[in-house]
C-alpha cells in the first residue's frame, strides 16, 4: 500500500494526471507485491511448485495486475473525478476494495498448491482411506 501511495503522490506532484499516475503506481505496487508474495506470503508454495518464478510473474501480472489497474482506475475516476475525494484518500479506499479480490486470485491462480504426482505417498494414503 505504501509503495503505491508514494509513487502515486510523487507522480501527481510531478504533474502526471491522477489516472495515469494511478496505473503506474499500481504496476509498481504489483511488482513489489509479487516479490513479497514470492519470498514470504507463499514461500512454501513457490519452493515446491515446479513451474518457476517467471511463469508466476506473468500469471500475477495478467491476473492481479490487470484486475488492480482496471479496478483502481475505475474507482479513482469515481472517487476523485466524480466525488471530489483527495487522490490519496481515494487511492487508499481503492486499495482496500481491490485487496480481497487480489488475494483470492493470487491464492487460487498464481501461487496455487502443486498437485501430488501419481504414486506419491500422499496420493497412496488418500486412496486407502
């Protein structure tokens, strides 16, 4: 959240329109969040998953990144453009709204658990039960 707000504030202060600044700030935050998820949030899944970091980064950007950019721009246009809320306050609300959807997509699509291979102990134990 802090990364997105700092980048957004810096860009708006530099004269970038708040919607363009939002898109750039969100993408910066998406890349930052990916690394934190990779190293901390789903560390157990990233080490066990055979597909590697680059495919996860692509999936993350195409899912969470796309959702975040679209939702944030739509919400920022509503909050700042129509309701005249300060751009930082509007962005904090947007981040909160988008956070739940982003977590679910990350959990289910990007950092999903590996499926056990045929003949593994886990699968054989499940078959006996």
